[in-house]
């Protein structure tokens, strides 16, 4: 066990001016890193970033949200400053479920809310269905919680993912890691993700680059680019959805996920899922912006998220979210 430190680092960058601390949770292959905002015993909220991003994705949004909340944003393994998974292991979205459980156990949260973006939402929806007693509220930022695949396509996609890993391992032995100037790294990130503003790209690169001799290398594990072999069918989605007890707020961007990423045959699925949220009296809103609107223009979505979380805080004011008997935590908060 590592005793949590009391020190808090104060960042005064252009992205925020608020007390924030660095989190480190030990895992069998290294550590899961993250950032923490808010009072020690505030309403706990876990923030999960999207594919190829990192916890900096929430830098501009969290300062606009209720100050009585305790926000913990993590770098999922293979992203940001978190350790990469061991060699030879596929990076699968389903693996993040166990990572969420490890973080929650380390924080000793018995009940909490979740804000997830894109890939992060796929993890939090499944987690909320598997552990419905632990999650009281879900905020989904420009995604649908589930992204089903046609059943007939799954064998092909699984084989593709396996073959891509073998090819990746062979190429990695032959190629040296590419070193960039900072300016070229920004250009590359913007070229690969056109929904990011230049300022947002620079925010993500605060945790997305590692300085080496001659310049910078990207910190992320490039296995995340390989085809995801862990798929879910629409039938499985219908099994997960009714198990979720949390209130759900879905915020979709007009020029977001569906227009950029969703394949034509998947749009029938996303429409059905959105309707299912409405049928279960969850809230679905659409805002102007793109896939990273929460980072590029957080003021657009902050009122919706704040009102939603504020309702959760008021509803559960008498609920204990933290064990009263424990004074040690399996994580470290660094200066």
C-alpha cells in the first residue's frame, strides 16, 4: 500500500487555473496515471477519455463543472502517461473494464458517477451494466455507449485484428521509433484527428509526448490503432441496457461521431440505441460542434453536464460514497 500524499500541484497553464493533482494507481504491468480535481470527499466522478486521447481531454471542461465534485480523469493503459500493456497483448476495449475496476478499488469508491467520451463511453456503459449498484449517473459525450457490429462481420474483424498484431510486432522489430519536433507532432495529431482545434491538440500533447534526444516521441501504445477484436452485437446490447440503473445524459454533436466514424450499416444501430435511451426516460440532447466539442468548446456542453451532476449531488446528499473505516489507499497522489 502507498500512503496518499497530501500535496497538491497547482498548474497555471493556459488551459486551466485550478488546483489539480497527479494520480498513480499500481497495476500488475506498471501504473495507471491520471489527474484529480476537487475536494477530497466531494461527489466522486470518474472521467474516461476517448480513443487515442488522454485525460487531458477534460482539462477545459472540468473547471466549468460543479466545484463540490471530486473528478478523477485517468489515462487508460496505452494512453498518456499510463503504462503500456505487456508485449504480445492485444489492446481491446473490453480490457478497459478491468482497468476501471482497478482504479475504483484503489480509490475505494462505493458509488460514483461517470463522464465518458467516445471509446470511454463504451467502457462505462458496460461497467454500469455489470455493476449497476456502483454507478448513479452517466454522461455520454458524443457517443452512444455501445457500437454494435453485424454478427456476420465479427469473424472477419477478429481475424483482421489478430493478423494486424502479428504484423505490428514484426514491423516494430525492424523500425525505430520516429522522433518529431514539437511542431511536427502537432501537425501529425491534427492530420489524424480533424475534430481537434490546434489548442486542443496541444493540450492532449502535454501528456501525449515524451521528450527524447533530438525531439519528441508519442507516448501512446500504437497497438491501440489495431482492429478491435472484442465486438458486441445488437442482441447483446439489448441484454446490457436494461441492467443499467443509473440516470443517463447523452450529448451528441451535430458534426460528431456518427458523421466521422460510424459506418453506414451502424447508423441503424445508433438510431435504435438513442431511441432506447429516450424510451427509458434518459436525456438526449444535440449540440453544435464536432467530436471533441467538450475539449474545443466546453462552454457549449458544461451547462447540461453541470445541471445533471448537480441533480445527482442533491439527490444523494445522504449517501456515503467513501468507506469510513479506511485511512489508506492503494494509490498515490503526487505533487
